[in-house]
């Protein structure tokens, strides 16, 4: 028999791995924005993620790629969240994104980079997106300018 064999996967620590739990939130608070929801800001939102390394303590730095829905992810124009941070495993970090276009659908992805000093064998986590949503689907929409139409009453 050709191409015969077995593959075994071991999760380790009796679990399915480390969850980074990315989520999107309102621009000025920690209130979540539902998938396909609308930000309270014309040009921004917050993104939260649990920053962990699979190797315990270490230095991390999240990276995000945010694009209007019509543009595919290609690894260009990504944003790094400040500087290398020493973390307590499971700590939640956020960053605020602004200067986005008003009333525009966006999709995003995030990954966590691990310092080569503390984690030399794994440079970064996989790219993560909004749970229950595909990488090519709308995650949120920035707020738009509000148009108030006059109320028209008819006599019947």
C-alpha cells in the first residue's frame, strides 16, 4: 500500500490550546460590538485580545490588519500595538483604531508576536478573526453621518 501511515495530535496540558479571544468594542468604552454591528464612532473602534504565549511568561506584541471589506488581507499596512509587553498569562489588552472612513464596512484580523528573546522557536500566533465570522465577511461598520428626514403626515 502506498501513502500509508498514521498521524497523532497531542494538545498538551489536557486542553485544546490557548484562546486569545479577540473582540471588537465601542470606541470609548469596553462595550462589545456585535458581529456586523456598528461602532459608536464615525472613524474608529477598539479591539481587545487576551495576550498569552504558549510557553508561559514572555514578551508579546499584538499586530492587527484592518481593511475595508472590499480589500483582501495581504499583510501590508498592519498596525503593531505599541511596544513589547511583559505579560501575566491571560492578561487582556486593547488598542483603539481611528482614522477609518465613516459609514464603511471593515474586516480585521489580529495575531500576537512573541519576543525572540523569550520565545525563540515560535515568532507569532496564527491570525485570528471575529468568532463565528469568516475572514472575508464584515466584522463591523463605522458610524455614518445621520440624516434626519422630515416626518410626513397624510390625511386619510
